[in-house]
C-alpha cells in the first residue's frame, strides 16, 4: 500500500477583496438638478404627445372599423400578430369584451352580384309575377317580397317600388320602365 499517488497540480484560489463602492454623499451640484428637471419636463411632454396620438388613433379606428364584426376581425389580428391578450386588445380598440362573443342570428350576407347580368326576360317574369301576387290582397307586401326574393335576386327597395307602381293600378309597361331606369342607374 505504499503506492505513490500522483498529485495533481492546482492553482491557488485567488483572493478576492471585496471593496464597498464609493458613494458620494455630498450635495448634488445645481447643474444636475436643473438637468433632471429639464429631462422630466421633456418626458412629460413626450407622454402628453403620445397620449394625444393614442386618442387620435382610437378615434380613427372607431371611424374606420365601425361595425362590431369589423372590430372582431381587427381584434383577432391584434391577438395573433402582436400576441396581446383579449382584454388588452379590447381596451385598445375601445370595444366591449362581451361583444367579442356575440354572434348575430342572421347569416352573413353574400356580396351582391353585378346587376348587368339581369336579362329583360327576368324583368318581365318579375313584373308578371308581382302583378299576379298583388292581386291576392290578403298576402300584403312582406309575403310578396319574401316570395319574390326566393326566385329573383332583387333588393327590398326595388321590389317595393315595383309593388307601389302595380298597386296604383298602372299598367305593366310603366312598371317595366321604372325597373329598367332603376337598373341603368346602378
């Protein structure tokens, strides 16, 4: 058991002297106080300017994205792109959080198709169908409109004008002229 074990060379651990930082307890110079006051005033001005810009941007967002569905889309963009919480995004958009979850009962309206594709045959069919339905007095205007919108792609205002022309006992030719003028304006 008299074996020589090799000794590993080691470096002595350096002694670290801890020195307390020198703190200057002397009163500050007048120049540094004035510089700090000027810096504080500049920061206050910057905060005021940024708050005005923030208010104007919120007002702009309210004007551009006026409907809740548009704000919901913008809200999703803020959440996904900038990784902002829903609460913070709603506060930025001045949008009630309860409105985020609301979905209306009415289905989304599809974009209107071009009225140029309407043929004169469609117009004649519409006018004759309206004349036939308007003779049935018990129905009223709303069922006529619902029935016609299933078959033709016309809005309520256009069908209402046609219905008024038919109810005033004018002939179908006049109703046809009204309808063609209406189509040319669009």
